[in-house]
């Protein structure tokens, strides 16, 4: 019964996020932030909302609805997921987003492929709900510290978390049925920062200003465009 309640709560959260985030993406959005407690400052949260709105609007101005692009911002870092017709589209969209005010980093996970079907997008939405439910059930984690996005079975995790939280979350998510791959786009903070809160503006003295490096223990497929030091880590799924 407890598990059912948690899953239903996660589904409700996803539905709410989908409704709230509809203007934030060109196409369907497969994820959303777990709300209630947020480690970002209020300023960062407002900036993220503005970034998502402006980026999606500018992409629509150029491509109308001919591309399927999800825009997710967390602490002024932007993750792009979805599909586009060509590499030219992919590069152009990345530049459009980089030019948006207050964006400090862009992770371009757009694939050159046909747009996901309605069935695939619905499946991604349900998978996001299951992942959130799994994170909620993990008492050692603050599930609200993570923002979850799913695209064709690949689950992306964003957030301000400690290395311990990042590793535990990845191990938890990789066991959720239906997850094909876990991609961490996380900012790693210290335990001290977690307890006292992360400064609003990134600085040289704030480790959260620097992206987490790729964990060499995780094998990265040769056809993925991940690079050492990009802040993206792939966790293998059994």
C-alpha cells in the first residue's frame, strides 16, 4: 500500500509538471522537478523558469513545431533532449539556447532521428513517474534534490547533490524496470554545502560552479558524444 501511494503521488507530480511545463518545450516534455524542497536559491529557480520559457520560444520562432525539443534548466545549466532532422538543426538549437540570458552551460543530448511517437512519449512519462517513486522510497536520498527527465527510455538526472547522493540515485534508478540508461547531468557539492546551502552565484570557491567530471568507471558507448569533463556520466543498466 505504501508503495502504491508513493507511485500515485509521483504520477500526480508528473502530471502537474507536464501541465506547468507545456510552454517550456517544443514538443512533449518527459519529466519535471520534484517539488516541495529545492536546493536552488529562489533567484536560480526564477532564472531557470525564464531560461526554459525564452529558449523554447526562440526555438519555436526559428523552427515552428518541426522539431521535438525538451528544454530543462537547473541552476542555470540547460539540458536539451529530443530529436531533430539533422546535425545542422542540432548545432543551431544549441547556439540558440547558449545565447539565452543567464545560461552558463548547455548539455546537448538532441539526437538526429525521427520524432518520438505518442506511445513512446507516454511511456517516457510513466517511466519518469516510476523513477520518482523509486527515489522517494529511498530514505537515504532527498528525492526533491533531483530533476528527472526521460527520453526514449534514457533517464536524465539533474540536481545539486553530493557524490554519495549521485551514486546512490544512479544505482537506484538503473534497477527501475524499463530504464535503458541513466545519464547524470549533476552538479556535485560537498556535504558542508548541502547542509548550509549553495551560494546563489557560482564562484571559484563554489565547487557547484564546476561540472562533475565523467566517472571513468562507467563505460561510455563509442557512439555517444560525451567528453571527459563535460559533467555527464553514464551509468550502465543491467
